[in-house]
C-alpha cells in the first residue's frame, strides 16, 4: 500500500498532535514545515514524539518541504539583508 492509502482509515479518528521536542518544534517553525503533513507522517509511523532526526527524515521523504525549508533558511538567515 502507498502512503496516501496508509492514512486513509485515520480520517474518522480525531487527529492527535505529534509531540515535538523543544528544538524540533523551533526547527519545524523556522523551516516552515507543513505541521499537518508532519503530524500525519508521524502518526503513520506511530512515533511517540518527533525530534530533529525525525524532521530530517521527513524532509528527505518530502523533497518539496525540504526545498522550502532550505530556501527559508537562506532567506531568513540572521545578518542577511
């Protein structure tokens, strides 16, 4: 089964927010990651929480998110005008 089908049965259950560690939460915000997509991804993998290493896995599996995160890191780098 593909990933889209993996979460299809989850639509009837209330969405449980993924627990992000402090650093992972700050990184996800800075990178502008799609939190809903990240939460669905974590839920499909039955992760009890999401850390920075998990965010890197998510970005690797979602190249569109990785591209956006890379651009936001460059565009909003401290000291850049």
